[in-house]
C-alpha cells in the first residue's frame, strides 16, 4: 500500500491584483502544516509541487516549519488549479481579471454572495460540455489531466512509500468526487469546503485507489489558531 497526501495551498491573496500569491495568513498556515507533520513524525519519499506561485510558496513555508530536509520537489503542472479567470471571463467579460471583477463586485449590495452566484453559474456552463471551444481548458480535459497527475504520482512510489503533493482545491475535489463516484455537479460545492492547507490522503493497494481521509486540518483547529481556518 502506498499513500499520497494532497495538500491544498495556503490562503491566497483573494482581494489583491495577484491572487496567485500567499497572504500572510497563508504563509502561517503552511508553516504550521510543516511543524505539525514533523511533530507527528510523518516522512515523505517523494514531494511534488503544482506549477502555480502559491504552490511553491506553500512548499517553501512548509519546509521551514518542517525543519528537516524534504526530497527535491519536481513541478507537475497537471496539479494546477482551473483557470478561474478564463471560466469567469467567458461567462461575463467583467469578471475576466482581478481588477475588473473587483470593480464589478463593488457595485453589488452583497459582494461575496454575488461572487458565489456568478462563479457557480460560470462553472455550470463550463462543466456542461456544450461550450468546450470557448475555454482554454474544457472540464473533460481538466478532469483528465488531474487523474493523470494522480496516476503519475503513485507510479513513482514503491509499496509502503508516501508522497506529498502541493496543489489546489479544484484538483483535490476532482480526485475525491471521482474516487467516491459523486455526481460531477457536486465537484464545485465540495471544492468550497476544502480548508487552506487541509490534507486529503489517498491510498493505493492492488491497483485500487481509496480515500483514507478528507480535509485534515488539526494543525489549525486549536484555540490559538482557529482564526486561521480559511477557504480561499
């Protein structure tokens, strides 16, 4: 049996022009993740990092908290998040960039509710498969590349070995919904429940994948750090 730890990145800078960068809270979350893994004596034979800036920054802070050397981490862009600006921008051009989206949301009486509403509609359009040519990456291609990344990660592991993968909520939710055979439309709502630096563990034995745990975040669920539990 081998095991892959899927780690969602730390909190990104949602309200900044560059979302693809950790916030101060995100850096602390990642550091605490590393410290908690070290405290529990968890080791990894392989480490893989998605190709986004927030993935690399999360791994850097995690290593600081871990306090010991980790295996060199090759970048695998198949673990990248969906291009949410593309998905949103195709649905409504006012949402194509961080600046234009922020400007649009400022006109809404309930910005957070308005964002969730338009994002949900945009994702449903993307997932429908009716407009694949409109997007930089179709839902089917996103699904295919993430499952390919999961397979590629396990191929590198011998029996009894463990890997750490730093990725995003979208790929983790895709793996979960696929392995648990959930309806595809549940992927988006599942994605919203994943905590920044939460860990989901996937096992493989005899060629079969199994979900061992979902969204572990005990490193944040303490009186001193509960305020750092975030979802963006």
